[in-house]
C-alpha cells in the first residue's frame, strides 16, 4: 500500500491510501491548506494502526 499526496481542484492538499491494485482504501476526508498538515494527517493515521475495532 502507498499514500498518494496531491492538490485538489480547490488548491488544498489531500491524501489517499492506495492498495497494491491502486484502488482507494482510505482518504483524508478533508483538504489541508498546508502540505505539512496533510503529511501530519498521514502520520496520525499510521500511528493509529493499533486502534480498537468496534462493531455495532
């Protein structure tokens, strides 16, 4: 898997997590004004890999 960082049509930074088949597994859900904030969002997601799974 890989993270793809890009600027959207509004000029904001976003990220997508792509599977090996290039399908989108997850995305930022919001745009960031600064690229550094976008990269911090990726770091946050990477750091939550141990998060609990909650089922309803």
